[in-house]
C-alpha cells in the first residue's frame, strides 16, 4: 500500500489518461467502512465499469472489487482511506 500511496501522491496516477484524476479523487473520497473493506464511488464510462481503472491500477492493490452502478457520487461513513495510507507512509 505504500507504493500505491506514493503513486497517488507523486503524479503517476493523476497523470494517467483518461482516468487518473478520477482515480485520485475517488481514493480521496474512499472510506474504510469495516476492517478489510474500503468503499468509494467513482464515475466511469467503461464497459464493463472500471475496466481500465482495474487493469492499470486497482487490480494491483486490491484483491476483491465489487462494483455497483450508481447515478451520482455516494458518500460513505468511516475512516479516510487516503489518511490511512498517509499514516502508513510516515
């Protein structure tokens, strides 16, 4: 996860086209909702959803991803995943 945080903060992911900025912002919105569970919402126009994001980023760092279609961003309660990653990096 340290590598993931580094790529989130050094511009590697943010500069990825076409979805890097959305991935970065999604991870900033992500919440740890229970031990081992991270939830976030993300806009995606791929078919299937998150295809490119998974191929380039998510499948490298997450072992199980469940995808639900949404109409708009959803906020989740819990500890900030981004802040959790930041603490791991210190």
